[in-house]
C-alpha cells in the first residue's frame, strides 16, 4: 500500500504462520507485533488457522505484553473466538486461564491504562464461579483497579454480566446498585441489565416493548440490545431473529440513523448457528427491502457467516 495507491489483503501461508507464531514473543517493535497479531487473526477469520491456536498463543504472550492497545485488541479477539468460534469444551477449558490472568494483571499493573484494559477483559470473559466471583469482589470493593475509580456505568456493566450469566447473587447486586445510586442514567442501566436475564418471559416482554415505539426511550432500547442478545443466550433469542429482521423498515423510518446498525448487529451477531445464518440469507433472498437496508444486513451477517465457516472447519474444537 505504498503512498495509499491501493489496498490488498495477503494472508500468511502455513510456513509463515508457523514462523510468526514461534517468533512473535521476540519482536520488540509494538507496531510490528500488532501487524503480526492482525495477520494471524485474519487467518483465523478465513478458517486457515485453528482459533484454539490463536487463543493459546495469546495465553502465552499477553502476560508479558506492555502495549495497551495491542492487549486490548488481542483480548477482544480472544473473547470473540471463545464466544463464537470454538466449542463449549474448548471454551470451558481455556476461559479460566484468562480469568486468572486478567485478575492478576488488572490488580498488579503499574500502568493505569493497562489495568483498565485487563479490567474490561475480565468483565468480558468471566463466566466460571472463579471469574464471576472476581466481578463480585469488584462490586463489593474488596478488589480494585489500582489508580482507577469505577464509574456508575462500570458497576452496572458488572451487574449486567452477572445477570446474563445467571449468577445466583445477581439479584442482590442488582438491587444493591439500584439503591446505592438511583439518580442519573441508573434506571436506563437497570433496564439494560434486566434485558440480560436468561428468562423466556422476560425476553418476550422486552421484545414486545421494542416493537412499540413509545414504550421506552430510544436510548434505553439501544442500551439493552446487546444484553438482550447475550452470547450465551442464543437459544433463547433465536426466535426473535426473524421478527427483528422484518422490523427493519419500521426501524429505518422511526429510529435515529445509527440505531438500525446497532439493532442488526445485536440480533444477528447474537447467534452462532447455521440455522440462524440461513434464516438471515433467506430473508435477504425473499424480502423486498431498500438497497441500503440490504447492505446493512450483509454487513451484519458477515460475522455470522464467518462463525459458521470456522466452526465447520474445526468441528471438534
């Protein structure tokens, strides 16, 4: 891409991937490390590299990584791979490694930005009693990020994660936060946390509200879309994928411009199955929608297409 004349994507061949993975920990220049991590991730997304290998490489190298933006990007990719690309057995085996790593790095980091990055990573990855226990320690004030004062939204994001994972103490912390600071945007945050509950009746009530334009403020709805479609609740939310797609013209005409893409990303990328992928493509084949809507659906379904492709390429993982 010399002087920005053109762009191209050139994937690593097998020998190059192996060489990069063996030497990545010795590369001193952070920009070059970032480029190499990115090249490996492209190989994962093209189903040329087993996502487990990427995750295990991250588990080995991230504890010694000092570049905040690189840690943030790799943790986000690891989270995607664990929640979408690998099977339950692999995820259950590897998640505790990252839960422990994130808690230690968060608590011991002398770099505030890096500590915050590991805090976000712990929040995103936690799912075992060990990891969720660390989130509860943060809420209780017995664990903290050195040099960082958590905001109200930070506390509510922790509560939302506990709710989404069905933690037995989630209701206690939900009510505790609601009583501790009932002002500002707290009611909106509480609404989003409630949407994360793994409960069929609650999902039905929320989706009904989504379809009634005057039921809740738009920013409340937008805040709740990702919790509603939590990665571990795809079986509960699969039934809402088709009506969410069918509602696109209504949303385009009645919601703000960026709401539509958030809606699509939440409902489409909240799924991981081939059945969901086929449902989206069937909708594209049969629905008569505006060209701009079609492009937005195609953009949203790309991640689901890749998820199915990767899972088919590595079915035992």
